[in-house]
C-alpha cells in the first residue's frame, strides 16, 4: 500500500515537472541508447570462437622472430609445415594438432567465374579440433583424398541451387578439378577465420609441386593449431615450444633466433597482434575506448539529472516541507525522490530500446558486424540494460534525495537552501558542470585531432603519384608471363596515357629478405623489403632518382641482378654514395650491384616509418614476373576506362578474374580504422555536447531562480540590463575556464599518445584547443541565453508587489 502511494505521488510529481521531465528522460534515453549499442557490440566481440566445444583448450602456435620486424611487428601467425608432427610426438600436453593454409582461387562452373578467397586447406584432424558441423561426407575420407572438397551450405546453394552438390566438379584456376564430397554448416560470423571451401593438405601439396614444399622446416607458410589436454594450459607448453625451436631451427641462419609460443584461441580476435593471420582481427583497445565513452555518456546524463533535480528544489521546497510536517520521515522522502528518478530512468530505457531499433541498420553497417534485432532482446542484454537503468536512476536521484530530505520543514517552506548546515548545495552543481565541460572539451579536441590527421593522410605527399591511376592485378599466368599484347591493346584507348608493369604496387610491397652487402658484418641480420618493377615504373609514378640511374633497356645487366635502393637502405649501408656497391639477398649465389638510389616514399601506411627497400627489374631470376599493370588515365575518365579495361580483360582472359581498382581508393582503404575511429569520436562528441547543453540549461535555470530577487534589487538601485546579463553570464563562463585547466592537459596526453601510432603525423595545433573552447563557450551562451534574457526583462514593480 505504501509502495502504491509512493508510485502515485512519483507519477504526479513527474507529470507536474512538464518539459523538465521530458528533458531529463530524453537525456537518459540518449545515454542509455549509446550504452545499449555498446553492450551489443562488446558482447558480440567477446563471443568470438566461443562456440567451439573445446574452445578453452585450443591454441594457435605463433612464431616470434626477433630482428625480423615486418610492418612494425615481429610476431607471425605462420609456422613451418613439419611443426605439427613435432608438436604431437614430442609435447605430451598436446592432444592433437592441425595445419591450415588459406588460398584464393578463381572457380569456374557452367561458364561462370567466381573469385573465392575462402579456400582452406587443412589436415584430417582439423574437424576433430574445431566444431564445424558436417552435414554430409566423411572428414577422414574428404581431407585425405586429393582434390576432394567440403563446401558450406551457402556455397552449395550459390553454385548448385537446390540440387545435391555431392559428386559435382568445380574447376579452379583453369587447371584443377575439385570434386564435392561433402557439405558443412556455414561458418559462424564470430569466428576469427572463415572459409567456404575445405580441402586436405594432400591437395595443397600437389598444387605446390610435391610434399617437399609442404613438409619442411625452412618456410613459414602455415597456421598451426593444437588441442591441449584438459588439464594443460598454454603456459605449460611454452617452454617445450622453445626447446623445439632450438632443436629444429638452430641450423637455419634465417630463423635461428625464432621461437614458438602458444596463443589461446579465444584471445586471438581481440588480443592478437600478428602478421599474416588467416582472418581479420579486432583490437581490445577499441573495446576499452567505446566502453569508456559509454561510461562518460551515462555519467553526463546522470550529472544532468542531478543538476536539474537540485535546480528544481526551489519549486519543491513547500511540497516536501508540508509532507515532512504531515509526518513523512527522511527515509520516506529519500525513497520518494529516488523512485521519481528510477521511473524517469526506466522511461528513458524504454525510449532507448525504441531508438536502438531505429538505429540498428545504420549501426550494423558502421560496425560491419551482424548485430540483429533478436540480440537486443536476449536475456543477458535485457538483464544488463535493466540493471544499468535502475543503477542510473538510483545514482541520479541519490544526491537530490539526500539533500532535500536533510532540510528542516522551516527551511523548505521558506526556500532557504543556500546556507543550511554550513554547506552550499551549489558547489556540487558547479563540480558537475565542470565535469561535463571537461568531457566535452576532451571529446572536441580528440575529434578535431583525428579529423586533422585524416586530412593530413589524404593530402600528404606519399612520394609517388596516386591520382588518375588504375591498377590491374593479373591472375592469368599467360598474361603475367607475356603482357605485351594486352598492353598494346590498352594503349589504343584514347584516355590511357601510359602503362607500366610491376611485381608490386607502391602500396603492396610485402616481402622481406635478409640482405647482404660489401662491408656488412657477418653476424648482423638486416631485413630489407623487396619490389620488382618495369623499366618505366620510376617515371610513371614520378619516383625521383637522387643518385645513380634507373633501370633502362640499354643495359642488359639491369634484368639480371641490379638493384635500386631507397634512401633509408642507403643510410643502412653507411655509405654516402652506395652506387656501384655489391648488394643482394643471397651471398652464396653472388651479389648484384646497386645502380641507383631513389628518394624515400611511403610504400606502407603512414603508421610505419619508411624502411629499407631494394628494387629490382622484373625479369630478375629471383623475382616474380609482373603481376600488376598500372594504367595512367586522363583526369575525369576513370569510370569509362574502368569499364573498357574490364571488358578487354574478359576478352583476353576468359577463364580468370583479374582485379581492376583505382590506386587512390586502395590508399584510402589503408585508413579505414582511422575513419571509423573519427566517426566514433564525432558521434560521442555530438552526444556529449547535446547532454552538456541540457546540463547548462538546467544550471542556468537554477541560477536565474536563485538570483531573481538580487537582480530585481540591482535594477531598482539603477543597474542596467546589460550589466545584469554580464553578471550572470560571467558566473557561468568562469566554470568553462576552470574546465580548461583539467581538459586540455588530458586531451593533450591522449592525442599525443594516439599520434604516436603514426610515423608521420600532424602536430597538435593550438587552434584545435582554442576552437574546442570557443564551441563550449558558445554552447554555454546559447544554453543560458533564454534565462538571462528573461531575467533581464523582469519588472521590479511586479516582483516587489508579490514580495
């Protein structure tokens, strides 16, 4: 009965608040919407690989290669082919092991071509370790039989419709015939690697040219997983793995210092930072970031409620005082006021669920995760969100409840709040406003800095030409070996200005090798990136030779064993003029000659410093034949030229899908995570500013109410309205400058740390901080403007008549 009375009184009180209750509920709803989206995203991210029955006992073996830093990392997700047998036979804690290799093939079926990157080759025990349900077919047979194939349900439907695919054949790369022997369930999206086709290592060995290319300690090409015994942990086998490393790698000069470690399966998606992983991973730091944003947003909403509730105390003084005179105890008052806050928070939660449902499609596209409406109503999500809503309501209402219930009935009825008990209740309100401004200022500085860095990335000189260039990745081996006919035909198109060939594009320089040169200490291991280019590549991409010369058809030796090195590689040798120096990657076969030095250019993203690079002419006996064509076109003709090139490739290469793309787009795609981070900051900043506006509005309402009599007296004494307005505005703005003292150092430290992720980055500019301050001051002025103007127009005679 008492509870019902509390509820009725709470609802009546909320209804009497009018637009203030609507503002409170809206703020809480926006904050809880943000939190719901974050909960859905983080739950999904932490669910990766948890569906495997043995998930807690599966590990991936990674190779640590000190001294071989590739893209800033020296940990690799690839291991030798013979490691698997050694793991099973020599480490008792290992119950089972399997190798995997992911490849891309062009598949041909009924005259249709499809490029499939989800081809996985694995040992027969693969399906004993991982839980990928088999619908039909025997894994022991399929993964042992050469060119036998499992396909997923989606691929069965894609290629064969409603007919039974078992026994059907698919042609790969215009060379290999695969026979479908079974069907497996689709791979869950929350897997750290995916595949659509599964075949055995016997097949891979035949494709590679024999078991000798697979069963070896000399090449690191395969991903290895182990299933540990129930009582074993990754730490239990790491020492044994290091012993294996010494035993089998010590005779290999390239991998002599390498060693293996075990990585738990369920940590791979968020905690792994390796080269050559067979799937795309996320980063736990992004989870921490968005979780922190969610906490800050919900705190902003709570701060707003506290400010509004305490500001409204003036209008509730008589109400609560009369209740106390009528016999209501302090405990009852606390419960009553907290219940109002909880009701508003629950109302905000219901509204938040509705807003989340509206935002779900956009959120799904933004996160690139299959987050569905059904996930929104899963039991853990409902419990977590409801608990968060109740906690928010209690937290928001606790301070107003304690403060208002502490006053005596006389103070409440006389509305004498300022000095009761020797405390000034405005102090907490000011602290909360400062906290809101700190959050908003930090958010603004972070957002502007990220956007500034993205602009720098887009406009900075990379050292090579990237505009109006179309790239073609040639898959057809006949064209790769003899591209002349295709190039001659392409040059007939009016919009095409120039064409060059290469084994690498400026942004796809991937391979490293241990380099040697005259004067290099034998014990020193120096890894250098390698690239292969056509003779006109330098001019095509506007790369500048600063010493020596470029490749030329006039020198037959250029295609044998000559190198152009970049400035960083030249400094590595310690010579002022390395032209003519003996240089190469295999001293036993003989070193080549450096014929030129090219000005440094960014062949990786701006996250990484420019590293040593050696460039050889395609045709060099230790380099691939050209795999890429680069086509320079007249500005404004890219769309039409793309269509023409695609049509011509279908004619010249009917059995292969050759990739055609725009180089500038490839460069932009290197910074997708940064653009996503910018969007996160923009969203959080807009939400933080909106909530800060609500907070400023509530505080200005409080100040206007508290200082009405004072302003009236000042006007009676001759003060002018502008002076009255300045007095109130200055009281608000001073808290913005107090916020700056804390916000700017915090933002500076955060952004300095983030910019260190880039070898090339902008400097933190003063305008970023000043602009953020200007925005917050403008918001404060707009938020308090209504109350200030209204207060300045109060008629002293009317006010004093009521007094």
